[in-house]
C-alpha cells in the first residue's frame, strides 16, 4: 500500500497538475509603446482602478481578470513585458493589449488633455508619466466598486479575493475568477457577508437579482450616452454618482467620466480653488475642463493627492 500511495503522489506531482501550476510562458514584450515608469505602472495597477493585482517580486506584478492570469514587469528599455501560465497562452496577447488599452498611442491620448494651458495637469502628467486607464470587464468592475464604499484599497482587495476563493470558478492552480452575477444571484446574503463585505453584501445581492431579471442591463450601457449610462447604473442598489463613474471609466472605457472621491475633492479644492463646490459640481467641472479624457486627468490628480499624504 505505501508503494502505491507514493506512486500516485509522484504522478500527481509530475503530471498535469504540476504543469498547470508551475509552467509559465517566457517573458514577451507588449507590441505597443506604453511609456510606463516603475512609479506609474505601480500606480496604474495598485492605485484603486483594479483590485486583483499584487507585487510578487521586485518590479513584477501579478493580476487576474476574467479567466486571465498575467504577470508584468518593465523591461530594460521601459517596454511592458508579460507572461502567463502556458495553459492560458492562447489569445493572451490580445487580452493584455485590450486590458492595458494600448491600441491608441500614449502621446495621442495625452494630447486630449489641456496640458498646454493648465500648468497643474501638465505637472501631474510629468510626475506620473505613463499612467493610463485599464479596461476591465464591466461586470467585475461593478462588483469591485460595489465593495469599495467606505473601504480602503487593501480592504477591497481582500473582499474580492475572498469572493473569488469562495464562489469563483477555478482558472488554473490556486487562481480563481471573481463570481459572475448569475452565481452571485444564487448566493445568500449572509454568505456574501463572510467575504467581509459587510452591509455591501445587501447591495451585491440586490444588484444580482436585478441583473438576473434584466440580462442585457450591462450590455445596453455601451449604446447609451454618458449621462444616460450613469443614470441607469445609479438605479442599482448602492450605486451613487462616484461608483457609477468608476464603473463607467474603468469597466466601460467611458473616458469622460470623472469620479470624485475624497482625494479628488481635496485636489480640486486645493489646486483649482473649488472650495465651496460639492462633488457633483466638481465632477461637472472636471468633465468640461478636461474634456473627452477627463477620467485620465482624474487619475493623474488622484495619484498626486494620495502621494502628498
């Protein structure tokens, strides 16, 4: 009997399971200039846009979205390099380009911002050169930002990881996807609370039930002008203007969205003199002043204000 057990263990260790967990592809360079610095890459991945990235080695980050598991780093020339488990290689390069939004040249994106006439945003662009907006799956962005209310980034990450491990599908090895909305609709609220979601579990459960009854709810946002898309999202429990803007910016690529949280409120009051303005007024100012890429300007200002703390 001991011999049989040892043999089985050896086969499991050296067979497909070991290959799934340990076999990573070689490092490859993303086929597009990203202009990242180590500082701006870290802020892009760990600054509150997405919540499933973590540093695993010096300069190396590991992230998960949909059924993608990816590691990235900056090469010696400053280009973004990536690798993934060999079993997930098919189509990975397209997924990564879409996720990092490298289809449009970085300089062309920056030229949409009023950096020539606005010294504040010009200075922020210089400090955070390479910072960009990630294009996350819309359903995942909605889930993550429903978990974000009154939570710090590290806490949001923990809720997301708990939900993935408890209710998400296994991707490969120890990696799990976030549960989709159909799955979330079937999970009792008390079990969602075990993910440390607190009162947000109620919003997640109620939103899942709405999406179950309106299966095209999220898909329909693409066809709506920004104001109508924002208004529709705010029909969901727990979704106010800021969360709606975060979901539209980071999950739907609506670059005109300008989320206003406490950091942006401080920045706009301190740097633009909007002392007596409420969050809705500041958001409106941001969309008008910064134009079609207001969301990117928001990230530059957000990064700077957090760093000052």
